[in-house]
C-alpha cells in the first residue's frame, strides 16, 4: 500500500516506530499533489519548501530525543479562509488575492504547536459562499471519484485533497454544511463542532454566528485528534475543558438511542440516498442501538431562515473590503471609465447621481464590482435588503425568531434520543455546471445541514455507501451542544463495522 493511503493514526504510529520519517511522508504527499493537482485542483497554494523544512526539523528533534507534539510530522492542508502568518490567504476571492496576514488563526497555531506539517491552502467557494467550489475566483475543484462532478462546497478543496490522498487530513469550515456536504460527496469524514467548541480567531468571517472550523479526515479516530478548545481572543468560544477525544473514541456506546428525523425522509430525497442511509441505520440496529422517530417540525423553514441570517451577517462582515480599508483596489483609470454609462443608468435617481462625482465613491463601487464574484454580490445584496429600513422586522427579526424555534426542536428531540441521524444531502454530487445558473436549486441542497448551524449543535458526516453511478453517499449524525465525544464514538462504531472509509477513487 502506498504511503499516502494510510490514515493519520496509522502514520503517527509508523513515524513513532521509525518505520518512516516525516520528511519521507511529506515528500510522498507533495509528489501525490504534483501528480494529481492538474486533475483535481484542490489547492490554491502549496508551500513545498516550508513543508520540507518543517518536516526535516521535526525529524531532527525526534532523532535527538527532544519532545515532539502529538501530530508530529503529519502533513495537513487548511482551507484558504484561515489566516496563516506571512502566507497568502485569498478566501477564494480576487478581493484578497494578495493578502498576507501578519498572524495565524488559533486553529493553525494549535496545529503548529502539535508539530503538524502545513503543506498548503485549499481551494474554496469565494468567502465560503457556495456548495460546489464553482464560485472560487481561481478554479473549480473536481470530485476525485468522478472528475466531471463537483466535490461539494464551500470546503471542496479540503475534501478533495483528502479523498485523493494528497494529505491524510485537512481543515475546513462549516457555515451551513460546508464541511459535512463536501465530505459526503467525496466519501470522507467531516465534523462540524458545536458553535464555540473551536476558536474562530483568524477565520475570515462569512456569517459570524454560524461559522465553525472542523476536521476532514478518512476516519472518526483521525478527526478525534484534531479537535481543540477555546481561546481568550475569541469571545464566542466555549471556555470548557476539552475531553481526550482520541482516547474515548474507541469506547463503544452502550444503549445508544438514535432518532430518525421524520421530515428528512419525504419528497426531495433521492431514492438511492434514502436506501443507502436506511442501510446505515440498520448497521446501528445490529450494533444494539435503539432507533426511533423524532420530529423537527420547523426544519422546513431552515433553508429560508439561513438564507436571510447568513447574507445579513455577510453584508456587514464584507463591508470592510472597499479598496480603502482592506483588500483589492481597482486602478485609478477605471474609476472614470464607466462614469458616463453610470450617469445614464442613474438618470432617474438624482441623489445617487451626486455620489458619482466623488472619487472615493467611484473607487469604492468599481473595487467591489470587480473584486467580488456574482454569488458574493448576490448575498451582500440580499443581506443589505433584509436589514434595510422597513424590512428588518419583516425578514431578519422574524428569521431570528424561527432560529430559536429550530433550536427548541432539537432540544426536545435530544430529550428523547442521544443522537439524530439521517442524510447529509438530498442527492449525490452533481455535475460541474449543472446547478451553477440555478442558485435556488443549489441552496435547497443544504436542506439537511443548515439546521445544525442555526441551532449551534455538532454534526458529522461519515461515508456509508455509493450510488449506482459510483458517487459516494454520506450519513449524518447530530449531537447536542458539546456532544462531540459521543458523536465521534458513534461514528467510530460504524466504521468498525463497515469499510466504506477504506475505499479510494481510481485517479
């Protein structure tokens, strides 16, 4: 078996036994990236020199007998929405194509402290807005199982690099399903922690009350190694002790009670997905789990609620990218190039015409017009509209009230069961370009994932089978707040009984 086919847990043991060095493993991953990147397009940037130097330094410390961290020598990739000091952090956008932050995100700092080897930054939908990675300003990542299909999004690059064994694991972010959905589409494990479980410091924000950082791996045991705790620099992080997930993950759950969401098995669910998910539930029944039906009655409003709250938060978070404060600035010659055309378009809006005479306003308008892609512009406009005078109460405030009802549905369900289970997405991965001109169809693909973000609970996607066309299908487990330990143990139980996580695409 090739070195890159092993899981992170297996590789850590191999390095500890001196069967392989960190430098050899890092070179194997870099060679794999070099051979496949032209097909998969998983990365925005690869730090070959930095990764090799770090791997050599870790090997040298180990050789001298100096202490090394728990992730010592294992290569990892991070989504390009996380700041890495002095490395370009683009968020998949032209607006930040040359941004090099002077500091690293807390999640990246903790990886460095654990002696992981950061190998590169992965491709993503621009500012994490999308479900297919087709919204990247640079390129479209491909699904390693079928290269003419999308890998999911917005963490599509992070999912594709793990699925194609470019790295043993990666870090993604999940605002409405952006870890779990690409994990399901690419046949890997993707964990969205409880809101506040992992510090968001250094994460370039899309929707601050929804964003969460999490691991993307082949196994639940690998994911257990990557969960970290709070951070005083992030006022929204939970300052509670972090369990030893990597130790408890191997302990089976006795008397597990699983809840099947009644509303998730109705119209809109692909027949193949429904069949494969039912088979996964049967595995838990064989393991002794008690399975019963639960209801999340307000889940039918989840997509509408999410696509009001998230764009509203995005419109505020992205206001700073104006050419004066942060990010790209258009060339001065472009400020006036379309001035006459704009005058004609705004002839019936005299107040707006006055703004056109301001060089600052012209620069601001042109910078945002050319710096942002169409999906980002769409969500900024939706959010700004919903927050505007006369519409705030009708849209945003009402959405916040429904969000509370969605959380109450989960609280009631978790009074009856330990975990909630069901599909991750209504269908397997779709073809590149199939939905890019139909935003509403794309948004409806988040039907089973956005509720967890609105409620702030934990969720995980684990591979559970394939469609007849050979595309992976994921199985979702959801836990109460700070229920990651039980979530990982249940996922590991499933993987001990199945081998879907051992399957690899033929690239």
